[in-house]
């Protein structure tokens, strides 16, 4: 069944939501089975190790790069039409928001995407943190925190009415993105070999990156087939979490890719955990972890919206098409996360263990 047939059968907005659901299910299954998590990789790196968590993150990131840049070279995808590339970006938002998000994901013990995956497995800490994240993200998008977000984002904006394409800005050939992705993949596979990561986990880690490419490809194809304008986008969890929350609270809410994505991730992770026998209810271990998780979720909600994306949205999705502010936000997330782990005594905890 092709896209035109689907459009004729159910319409444009339900098709977008269906594509979001499909992308989310693939992401949820792969993320749950690979234990993909930027926070885990950042903490591992901050404590002086290049272990399995760093390897999994690098493999996911490189897989997204290879698939997306390969599709670009073959003419199946044009990142110039992507929403995050076609609008101005905020350098100040990427820096401030990235640092806040990085600190928040360490405090909350997981980035926004990871919290959603864990919530599907019965982790009640993640349910609470995820709800706080979604509410603060909505407040930052169109609520009480919007003026502050706009003020901080407006301090330093990209020029030309668009975001920066790093490959074009550095005058690199079109093939450079694919070459960079392959180089990172080789590094990831070498780290995987050293850490004796099994083939199954590597396949699922690659599946997370593939889900990002799948989202780009589906929405790009839909934009070319639909009569009305369709946003070209892929996996991210800051805006979609807020949109999904409001979809269930507003009577006039409409279906879109975002509204399908979040339930899709939850469904995929739930099915994967059920199949593996890993469903287990977990709660907070005390007042301090609960406080840290709530503060961290709030920091991620505001920081992710300010940065233009979360650890997935900016870190993998935006990074895969070389959006300038996305790469800066990702870098700042690493810095914010590592600094927070050090301040919380992470190295001492690792040494004591």
C-alpha cells in the first residue's frame, strides 16, 4: 500500500499520526532492548570510562547519520525542507537550554525519551517525572514560561532566516555527512568489541537510529504527496510530549505526527518489555531521589524547549541532518550532564563501588 492510497483512505492528519505511531513503535522496541540512554553514556564518560553505554549511544547516533545522509545522497530525502532547518535557530537557546537539559537528565536519572521507555515497563518514577516534563514543556511552549524562553532564545539567533547547515557552512562536500557517520560507526563498533556487547544489543541500538531515519523518510514522503503543507520532522520528545498532553486535554485538538509518536514509543517499549519478561513496578527510593527527579524533569522540560529539542530531538534527529544549533545543544547537554555528575560526586561513587 503506497502513501497515496493511505491518504485517500484515512486523510492527511491521521496518516501523519499513523507514521508517528510507526516511528514510535520502532523506537520504543529498539530503545528498550538496547538500553539506549544519553544520560547513561554521559555519566559513564564523566567517570572516565568508554564502556557499553557510550558504545550504544555512538552506534545509535552513527546509524541515524548513515541512513539519513545516505538517503540524502540518493535523492530520497532533502534536509532543507525539515522544520528545524527551515526556521531560525537560537545559539543562546542551544547553550543555555542544552546545559539545563544535561543537568536535568542526570538529576532525573534519564533523558525524556528514556523516561518514556522506562514508564512503559512499570517505572513509576519515570511516570511522575515524565508528567512533570510534559507540563513544564507545555508551559514553556505556550504558557507562563513562554516569555522567559523567548527572551533567552532571542539573545543570539542564527542569521539568514534559517538554521545553519554545518556541512554547507564548512564548505564540505555532500558525501561528508555519510563519511562522518561511517567513521563514528567504526569507533562505536570498536568500543562494542572491547566491551563484548552482543550482536542482538547492537542491532537494537542501530534500530534506534533507524527509527529517526524512518521518521524523516515518512514525513518527507508525506509532505510530497499531501495537498496541504506537512511538517518534515522525526523523533523528538519535548514538543511532542506537550502536544500529546494537550491532545487529551483539549476537545478541538487535532491528530499529527507528534500525537502518534509518544504513544507509539510507549507501546513499543511495553511490548518489548513484556516479551522479555521485564515488566516491573518501581517507585521512588526516598525523598532525595524524588526531589532530584522532579527538579530534573522540570529542567529538561524548559531546557529542551529552549534548546530546540531533547537528547533525541536535538542530539540524534537534528544531529543527523547537521543542524548547527542541534549539534551545539548536544555538546552542551554532554557538558551539563558531566558537570552535574561530578558535582554530585559521581566519580567518588564509582570508585567506592
